[in-house]
């Protein structure tokens, strides 16, 4: 059976991949056994996204900038919730 085609790599798919990694380390995935919760790695990935936001400011198209902001906001909220309630 041939592999399913993957979407082309773009800045947006790269951001979504980073955000997915952060969410997995926060324990926010449907299969928590796949990736152990690691708040430090989640925070590091979030900082990487923040650094990319700073370095690419003014160079992103409207959709990329919107995605970046939405991912940063969502990850911050989930990070803060995890810190406030580490056993959930």
C-alpha cells in the first residue's frame, strides 16, 4: 500500500508541527502515552515559536501572521492551565 501524499512543507505547516509538539509535551494530545508530559520541553518549543515570531515580524503574509498569533495565544493559555493544575 503506497504512503498517503503529505501536504507540501510551508511556514504554516512548520508552525503547526512545532505547536503540536508543544501540545504533546503539555499532555494535550488524545494519546498521552505517545509523548510523556514534559513542561520544560513544551516551554522551550513555545520559546522557539516566540523567537520565530520576532525574527519574521513584517515578513509573513496575513495568514501566516494570524496563525502565528493564534498558536502563541493557544499555547500560552494551555501552558498556564497546565502549570496551575499539573495533575489534570
